[in-house]
C-alpha cells in the first residue's frame, strides 16, 4: 500500500534536486538580463528635403559611404524618415556640376534630423574659377509650440523672402523669411490646403491634416525662381 501524505504537508525533495532547480532558475534569470542588455536601442531618423536647383542629373545621397537610393532624387523631393542606429554618421550629397557636400549627424533615438542640401555660388579667386558648392542646412526638433504651425525656412539666394499665407476667412498674413533661418506662423485651418504666395506668384499650398509642424522649404529652381515644398514634422523645428 502506498504511503499517504498527511494534510498541509508536501513531500520533501532531495537537496541535490533543490540545488539543480535553483541553478536552473539562476540560468534563466541571467539569460533574461542578457537579453535586456543586448536589446538594440531605438533608432533615430534623418530626412532629406532636396533644395539643390543648379547642376545636372539627380542628387545622390550616401550614409557612411552607402547609397541610400540608387535612383537618386529630383529637386523638390522629400523623403520619409530614414532609420539609422543612434550615434554619429557621415552623410554626403553630390550632383554633377556641383562640388559635393558632407556633414556629420548625431542620430538620436526617436528623433528626426532634416537635412536640406542646396547649392551656393562661390566667387572666383586667382586660383579657382567661380563654381557651385553644396551646402547642407540641418533642422533640429524641439517640443511643439502650437497645435498646427507653419515653419518657413529658406535656402534661396535672396536675403529675405516675403511669403503670404491665407487664413480660412480669406485674409492674407505676411511672413518674412530670412535666408538660412526659420520663421513661424500659426495655421488656422483644421485641415485642407493652405494657399501661399510670393511677389513672384503662387507657391505650392500646404496640405493640412493632423496637428504638428508643417515645414515649408523655399528654394531656387534651376532658373533661379523661388519654389516651395512642404512636409509635416511631429515637432517644432529650428535651423541649425
């Protein structure tokens, strides 16, 4: 007959068995800690907004020596966030007829740095003739200030551009945008398209949807006329 176990008691385990169980628990705990320690940090992002008007062909972009898009980019193209591991990286831009440009970006987790390459004419010297060189403007993110904000930034050769933005009542507000700087104005449209214009004519309207910062980049096209492109950023941005 099998021996019965008294109520409220458990069978005793041999000490050897207990030591094996404890060792197994320690191994599982150690593996769990290792997995947490080795978990990859959250990526950051860079975005391209192409403002390079002069030159021939398409713009190429390389990150740490590797091409981001073999097809290249047209002037006015804007990418989504290009995911990269946190840390410093080198980004190069080139287009035929322009001296290439390079910048270092400190990629931060869950943050997006917008890179705006543009061309600048360098005057001739005794040693070198006049030529185009690539310049790169960075936009850094900050905490949002308004529910919907238009942030204007200019890489045009003009020292200042007057942009007019219409509100839902049909009134026009003037925003003065200095070269390589940002200017902000609240957007009163909850959604739809916000008309823009300069003295030279209409710009591309801003498509409005959810809250955020709507960046409007002013740049010169191949003929030197001011054009615009826009994209939404979840945060407020400023020129760096």
